[in-house]
C-alpha cells in the first residue's frame, strides 16, 4: 500500500473522510434496514477500536459480496467518513462512494495496542513481590513461573482481556501488578496470610496467557472459549505446584483463590470466595478491571458534554 499514510483510531475526527488500514476485530451479518442492506464490523489498531457500518442499497448481493470479501482477523483498507453516535466515533462506508478492501501490505506494529508503561520496570516490581514472599513452598512456585525466561517473555506480551479492560499487549502484567498491590494494601486491615494472598493475586489470571490468541487483534481462542482462563490457570498452577513440591493444604487454599476470583457463579467462578485472601483478591480484581475501563472510556471520548453512555457500563461522568 505504497503512499498510504496510516490514520490511527485515536486521531480520527467526526466530519472528516478516512482512508486507512484497520484490523477486523469482529464482523456482524448482513441485515436489512429502511433503505436497503447493511453490515457492521469492529475496526482496530494499536490506539483503539471503532465500529464501521457499510450502508448498501436495495440489492443484497453486492452488500453480501463486500461482507464476504474479508474475514475476522484480517487487515482491510477502509474508505469512508468519520461520524459519531451517542458521542462515540464511528465510520460510515456508503456503497458506491466508499469501500472496504482486504490488504496484505501493512505494518503489524500499527495494529497491536501496547502498554504505555515501562513493561520491564513493571515486571521488576512483580519480581520484588516474589522475593518478599516468606513461605518457602509458595516462593519456589512463584519463582518457577516468574523467573522462567520463556514465561517472562510471554507474560510481558500477554493482553489482560479482549476488549473490556487492559486489552493491549502488556495488559496482563499491568492488571496483575495492580491487583497484587491493591490486595496487599487492603490486607493491612485484616488478619491475612500475606504470602498466600500475594501468590493468589500474582497468579489469579495466569490462564489468560492460554485463553487469548494474538495476531493483528486480540481474541479468545477455541480452548479459551470452551474452558476459560479460570480453569486453565488453576490447572497451570496445580501442575507447577506438583513439580515444585508445594504442600497439599497450601495448594488447596491457593487453588481456591484462583477458582473464586470472579466472585460469583454467573461471572464464571466455579467457587465463590470463602477465605479472606480469596475475598481480597476478588475485590481487588473487580476494582482494577472497572477503574481501568472507566479511565479508558474517559480518555477515548470526544465530547463537550459532561457524560457519555457506554453500552457496557451505562452513564460515565467525564469531568
């Protein structure tokens, strides 16, 4: 795509035309509307995500052909106009005026969102927490994970989610450290096994390293969809614990933290928290995921209004 200048999502302005490359995060089916046929898909790059709607006429066939010309995970060149809906930016592509064309000529670094923090420095903070654990068995287990070179490389790159929170490379590390630090601060008010709490917080989302697949976008893989990171992560920890010789009772309590960190069955937790350590990890996890999402919404919203409506969280105050 010689000569095409990449326009990033965060720089798009309502009212302006757009002609740029985006990765396809999701794609919806062709449906009928008042003036013809249309479909929508999520367009993303490393700075954010925006929904694109292709507006066709009375004939479904050409709209379906446009829809079928590209797949989820591919990169497309989008020519259209930037608009807004409910104070959120969107792109409209009108049949005959704009276009959506698959492309193989792109720079992968344009499409993978990355942490704005210094990942190596953040990882050193995790290693410091590991070094401060006094329980010999838990310390040996944590070192088996975080001091393993291959694990460290993958952990530093792993996203924390597909789209709700920390959905960028390095997001898992950011989220894990925040949960551990938050839970440890809260623990000062209670009678807590701090070593167990620290281990549970540092390992609570380790299954996300297997749950997500990272290409030009972040998405849940087949195993992740069918089993989920809660179960997958507990399995990873249990296997490593058996290799390192962690005693059975400590492993059982650590396992409970991992299996209960989503809090409720309807949120994907096989068990609800039944220990003070599990409760603290659950609420630290919940707080960080929500706070990070509200911060993202505020940073990505372009409006003079004091609020915005988010389809997931509802009303968000901006000032």
